[in-house]
C-alpha cells in the first residue's frame, strides 16, 4: 500500500504541473481573445443596402457618436403622423440589423430606428460593452429631439445581446416600454454554461450585468423566452423578469430555439398587443 501511495503522489505531482500551465495558458487566451467570442461583427452586404434603400418608408441613418465614430443604420417609417411613436431596436451579437428593421414594419403605426453596433454593418469602430451602452444613450438623445418623434412614446426592443443594451437604456432614459426577446440576467451566467471550469468572473471584460439596471427600469416589460433556447437558459431570463421594477409579463414559446425565436409567427402580434397599450 505504501508503494502505491508513493507512486500516486509522485505521478500526480508530475501531472499537476503541465496541467496547471495548460489551465493558466487557456485562461489567458480566453481573456485576451474574448472579444472574438462575444462579438461577431456582420457586414452590410451591398445587395442588402440596395434592397433597403428601395423599400418604401426606409431611409439610411448616420449618427456620430460622442467620440466621433460614425454609426450606420435605418429608419423605417410606417406612420405619417406628425409626432411618431418609435421603436429602438438592439440586435444580437451576430446580427446585422437590416432584416429585422424590415420585419418590424409589420408593427402597426410604429417607426423603427436601429443602428448597427460598432464594427457591424457599415458602422465604424470596435464593439464593447461600454461602447454599446454609450451609443444607446446617444441614439435615444438624438431620436428624442427629432421633430417627427413623440419623445413620450419611445420604446426599445432587444434580442439576445441587445437585451442587455435595452435594459441599460431603460434604466437611464424615459423609455415608455421594453420588449426583451431571449434575455439574460448576466452574461456571466450565460458563459458559465460553456466555460465554467475557468475563473470567468475574473476574466470577463464585458459582463453585461442586467439585474442592477432591471431593478431601476420602471416601464412595462414584455419578455419573450424561447422554450428550447440552447444559448440562454430560461432561468436567466426569469431572474431578469423577477428583478424588473415595472410591470412585467412573460411568454414562453415552445418549439423555438435561440436563433429561431425571431421567426416565431406570433411575435409581431404579441408585440402589437403590448405596444398598443403603451401608445394609447
């Protein structure tokens, strides 16, 4: 028995050193390369740009951020009222927002405004949590002063990563209502699912902690959860709803996963019902 223990002690120490070096090396790799795991900037194809500019009611939007970076997106007018209610849309981490701007044209009587994140589409710069948050504030402040916008009726819609941006904005500006599709309480909790063996709390530069902001958001919330979401666990979404300061309602849609929930046929009707109460 003594010989066996000596053997195990000898070789366990010998193995611990290379495994320790490998663990530290992988941790450092994740830290310095995490941006490419979190953000997947998508380009704006030329054919999409041409298609968007040919659509009735759609026009390009250029917005200069507070540090001089130029962001590109679209305005989709579906109403000709003097003071228009507006949806600000924030997309996912691998989304170029043009398609969704067209889709939200099905929402009755709302103008949709959306900008691609820095580095996405035709927007300049580099994405980060700080940049996404500051650009959302700049977008709201710009939109709220437009003569064709009703500043009392600006709502925000976020999908996946964009739910963190929308929640932050709702805590900082007078947003009339929020729709969150596949939201999370904390990006930290999401990545623990795949990288839990690493000290992710120490490594993560873009935590997107939404719970503190949710507790300050007093406007109504509609939360749409994909029943088969393989990326964001449903309990992460439920914790966010539970922390929301204002009135909140949740719909869990079975048979849809993280990427297919935006194509759920009932999405626009559900949002129309929610938004009609805000507009009226």
